[in-house]
């Protein structure tokens, strides 16, 4: 710990700030994509479920949300390494 310098640490953080901010923006976009696509999938499932009774609507909503989440996870799995 004798070699630690607060000033040097802050200079390094300032130099890498654009990379840190870009990474934060990418991960915020990924989180937003999960929420939006999962919600859209659940909404589509709810719409499809309107053709049946309450149990069918509930299961269709669950399947729609699950498929939306899985689709997002699959796409982001491949894109995350490319983006970052």
C-alpha cells in the first residue's frame, strides 16, 4: 500500500471515463431491451390468450413473456461481445 497514490488513481479514472460511460450506456440499453421485449412478448401472449378462457390467457401470457425473454437473451448473447 505504500505505492498507492490517490492522484494517480483519479487521473487513470479520468482517462478511462469515456470507456466506462460507453459500457454503462450499453448495459443500460441491454436492460431496457430485456424489459421492452419481455413486456411485448407478454402483451402478445395476452392478446392471443383473449381467444380462450382465463387459464389459457394466463398461460399464453406466461409463454409470451418467456419467449420474449429467451429471444432477447439469445440475441444479446451474440451482440454483447460485438458491441463491447
